[in-house]
C-alpha cells in the first residue's frame, strides 16, 4: 500500500507514519536474517514464503546432507 492509498483511507498521523515504520522493520528483519542465516517469512499472494536466500541455501545443504 502506498502513502497516497493510505491517505485516502485515513488522516490519522499515527497510521500515516506506520507505513514507513513497517518498511524499516521489514528491512531490519531481512538484514538480521541474512546475518544469522535464518529464514525470513512473508505472506505473498496468500502463501507463506521465505525471502532470505541465505537461509534457503543453508536449508538445502542440510537436507542434502541428511539424504546421504
């Protein structure tokens, strides 16, 4: 949702400030996930997906090692 779309719904300054805050939090969560090689899950098109490529590679290696 863009700021313009949010402004059509409300004039509340707290809600208007929440969108940038959520984006900052999402970036920080992704950065932390990449630093610790842990998954970062988001909802995309109704499905929960891991957006951290580092964690996907680590998980794939662990699965491959289990299959040996």
